[in-house]
């Protein structure tokens, strides 16, 4: 019955079209923020990043969010930093310039957040250095070869660690998304991409294989509600 979930789907999501723009994208970003908030996805990222900061006391932290979407995670980090007297230099990267424009408007009250429409495999991005790299619901957009390459390059770019928050490919997650989440959504992109995202996501075995291929040994991989993987790679 679940044979189609035994391997990762290779079908592209609507969001993989970097020319997507307009209200369909804006509505999708608003809904993704709600989904991540109410199902606990955002807290996984925030808790992992804050744990790295506590483990490595220093005056300032440079944090990059890959596939930053609407910038909501960076906004929450900026709010936490202001309340806890932490100095954070926050950078959001997204390949879609229309999403970057939305993120800039969404976070305009924070002067320590900047965004770039950039290819993460470009020479310009590779020249940048950070303390912590983060990506949420981003890794599943890539195939195995690209993921291993990304692991390699981020290891050279960060000084403290890499936080990855992504989906667990599982029948419960798939059918919850297909039957309930899509019924709630008003975004055609969410209705299509949310189900496909689960089909493109990972089992524990797949993630550990990618890490082994990248020769990464110093990491923790934990299952979190609701059907998420929390992967923290230590520099």
C-alpha cells in the first residue's frame, strides 16, 4: 500500500520555480508560518540554534538561514536576541527574489537581518563565512548528490555548527498532510507542495547515509513531533 513512499519522490514542487510570485506565494508563506508555529516546527529550529549559542559563548554570532522563506525564523531569533542581550548578525538566503522581497518587508523593523536572492552553490555564497547555518524544510528540495555537496561546503563555511530541520517520510505524515492540511489550506501551492514535500523527505537511514557519504561523524539526529528530523552537525 505504501510502496510509493519507500523511496524519495523526484517530482518538483511548485515552489521550485523561482519565477513564482504574487499572492499565491505570499499566501503560501503566511500559511507555512502558521503550520510551522502550530505544529512545533519552528521551535525545533529555535531550540537547536539557541543550544549551539549556549554551548559556544562569544560576543557575536553570524547566522545564515538557507531557504529562508518569509524570514519568520530570523524574526523570532532577532526578538529572542533583543530580549536576551545577544548580538546576532542574521542573513537569509533564498533563490526566489520575490520571496526575498516578501521577507524584507516582513522583517523591516529589524536592522540586524539582511536577505539575498542567491544560489547557495555560487562562488559569491561560498565566499561567505558564518558561525551557524540553518535550514528548515529546505534539504528535501535536493537530490542525494546535491545534499552531500551542501554538507561538504557548509562544513567549510561555519565555525560552530549546522542545524537542519526537515520532514520524516512516513505514511502517517503523508496522509495527515493529504487529508487534513490540504483541506485547511487556501493556497494552491500549499495544497500541492505540502504533500509532495513529505514524499520528497527522508528516512533516518537516508540521512545517515548522506552524512556518511559526506564523511561527517560529529552530529546528533533526533526525531521530533510532528514527524520532523532535527539534525545538528557540529563543526
